[in-house]
C-alpha cells in the first residue's frame, strides 16, 4: 500500500504555482492587479523577449512596509481579506494571496519598495522560493518588481512556452485590457526597449480605447450609460455597420475586473438582433458596476469567471443599455464618394485604364445640327462577322471569379489536359430562382446549384499545385485592427497566408496591413475577410495543410457566384460544360451536392405517362 506523505514546501509551491503562473502574461496580470489595488495612478510595464527573460512592473502606489515584505511572498498571505465575511463582498482585484508566492516559486524576483511615510526603501530578492537578500535601498515611492528567467527551475514547463513574439503579444493583450478597465490610471508599456502603449490616465474610456486600438476602431464606437435596479452599465459600443466576424473585440468589465460572462454576451447580442447580419458580432467595451455582495468572484483562480446573485437583472441592465444607445445613435450611412472611387481603382486593370485616360483629353461634344445627327456609322468590313446577339456584361462576381480579366469577359476554355472525360451532349433549359441551372442531358434532367458547383471548382483550382494562387496588389494597402491574440495568430501564420495568396504584414500595435489578396477576392470586404481568418487561426490547432484547406475553402466560398446573381446564357453553357467534364466535382467543400438528377422515366412516371 502506498505511503501517504506531506510534500516538501518547494514541491507544494511549484504545484500551486501551476494554477496561477502559466506564462509571462499571467505574471504581468497578477503584478498589475496588485499595483491597481495599491492605489497607483501611474504604472509602467516593461518586458524583454516576450517576458521570458525579463519583466518589470513599476507603480506609484502605497508600497510595502519592510516588515511585511517576506510575508508577502508566502502562500495565502494577503492584506485584502481578514475574515470570512470579506469573501462575500470582494472589491479588490486580488484577494487569494497566491500570486507573489507562485511567481517566486518559478522565477528570480527582485522587489524595490518604499511607502510614502518612509525615507528609505527596501530591496528584497527571492529565487525559487528561497530568500537571497533584504536590505536598504534608495528608490522612489511605490513599488517596482522585476521578474527574471521564468521557469528557470522547471525546464519541463519552459518547453510549453511559445515563441517570444507570441508570448509578448499575450502580455500586450493583458496590458490592453487593464488599460481599458482602468482609464483613470496612466499605463505605459515598453516592449524590447520600445514604448508601444501609453494612456493618459484622465478617466476617459474613449481615450484609453484609442490608445489601445487606434483611430479606425474607436471611430466606430458610440457611448452608452444606463442604470437599472442598482446595476450601472457604461462604456462604448460599435455601431451595427461595424459588426465583426467574431467575438474577439467584446470586452466586459465587472467592477473594474475583466470577466467572461455568457449573460452579458447574450444580452449584448440580443440587443443587436435584427440590426446586424447573421454570422456577424457586435464589438464593445462595457463596464458593469454592481453591489459587491451581488456577485461571487471566488470561483476560479483566474478570477475571470463570476456568478451573479440574479442573472436576469444583469441581462436586463446590459440589454437596455445597449438597445437604447443603438436606437438613439445609429444613423444611416453617408455615401463616401472618395472611398467608392478608391475601391473602383483597385480593379486589376485600373492602372492601365487610368493611364489611358490621363493621356487622352475628353473631346468637346459637337453642337446639335442636322448634318451631325444625319451622319451614318461606317459599314462593318466584310471580313468581320457581325454578331447576331450580344449578351449583357456578366455581373462582377462572375468576372472576378474568371481571374478579373479586363475588358469584355469571356470565360477561358478548359485545357484538354484538365478534362477528365468527354463532355456529354447537353442543353441548358434555363434557371430556377436564378440559383439552380436546369439541364437536359442524355435522357435526364439535371438541377445544378451554381454557387455550390462554382465554389468547388474554385476550391480545386486554389488547391492545385500546378497553378499557384494568383494575387493582386492593392492600390491602397488596407489596415485591419485586431485583438492582440488575433494579431499574433495572423502574424505567426504569415507564411501560410502567403501560400494562399495573401500578403499580410505587421503594422504595429495590434494592426496588420494587407498588401495583396487573391485576384478573385479583389472586390470583397477585406476587413471582414481578415477578421474571419484571424478568428479561425486563433482557435485552430490544425496542421498547416488543414489551415490552407480552410483558407482555400473560405476564399472559394466568398468568390463563387451567388444564388440570385444573374447569369447569361453563354455563361451557363460554358459553366455546365466545365462541370460535366470533371466527374470529381460532385460536392461543394461543405459536403453539399452540386447537382441532382431525374431520369426521363422517373419524370414520366410522375405524370402518369408510364406505369
């Protein structure tokens, strides 16, 4: 029978540290929250190599008395809870007394601190839970904590850390959220000796959000302020037109603490119902203030999960705060002719066309007179056949899917090498609902879903190794603001995106710049496209081939002709011919069939012509 024994302290500390310290971002979160609880109005965070080798948090808070420093690094030592009743109304960000002990157990920690009422500060060093030094020190009022070489004594955990840039972006995400949750504190973030964030600390949420996410995102937001049954909801909401591809830009703060709340999320999205498209999500930065006894934050060590005494009261407060703001401040969009012209110029043949018109001045229109209007057009030369019928120009969705060929569109014939089998005799009868192509072929009736079929054809084209993805350089590179986690996911998958036809680079501070996109997507909503891909890449644990397949699938779905798009008879004939020549195209990438068939015999049975 195994013998039960009490673990040595250093092993117990390492186990406990695993619940609190997962990566450098965990350390920064705990230290910043301690600074906020200490009453700091100014806070500086500095990291090097993503925080793996160096982290420093400096504040101008109340400091720590010398006699309390050693106790601060012991497990379950805290100044924020004195009795059992205090757990029922927690008003501070920290309260468990585990953070400093857990950090010291897996790293080398140095602290410089000086309370306002003391003339001489204190330096204290601890490594792997072992005290190394305590002495006098000259230092400013407040506290500075330096953490070096995280997981130096637990190499197994060190192996699970990601690249320095990824860990650094996780730290940046923590700093962003705390900066938005406490706009009254001036926060400065230095990353590898470069200042990347600074907030004013003037208490204005819009200013903090501007510092974190920049002008483009902030300009889509409107303010809200609402109180219901003792619950106050305030903050910023994105207008419906600025809805995003995922929920990554939804931030909820409860009494100054970042939380994950299904109740608040459901209320937010219910308030936007019928205002945004299905599959799109609102963005927000919302502060929810409730009586302290109304919420239980002592649920999980991360302190992001909470329980409410009355979920419905929270739901109602958030719902009406959002609904009233949207109803009052959402206005019809104004037409921006400048942007419309820029988008037109991004067509693949824009440069050639614009040059042609730059070199040619518009001729002056002749005055109306009998001789001019009686002028006959020249007769066509005999060597040039006169077309009997001219179909209207196909819609732009079909043009871009045909590789954005300038001028009159003619879908290129499929090379013989790509034809899998001879094309059977067929006749396009027409279309149903401008979505399903009706074809008579070898004694059968075929119904073809033109979007599903076209999507699969484009998907196979993108996957073909013999034909690399054709990209188009954007005339004006486009910037897209993302959450720090999405930003990191996109940059770490830059090569995968490049293989899929996207040139996306770092624009700094959570923003990426899009320089090239696949030709077939030149007319698409680039911002929505990048947001959608960022959300997938953030959540995906797929290998590279699977990621490429997803991006190809997403690209093909966006570029394919849609149900309801008008299609000319020539395009239908050409499209059906290509489809019937390739027996592999029978399902779209989602797995839906691209065509169904009914034999003439089955049809005649339905009409009672045969038994």
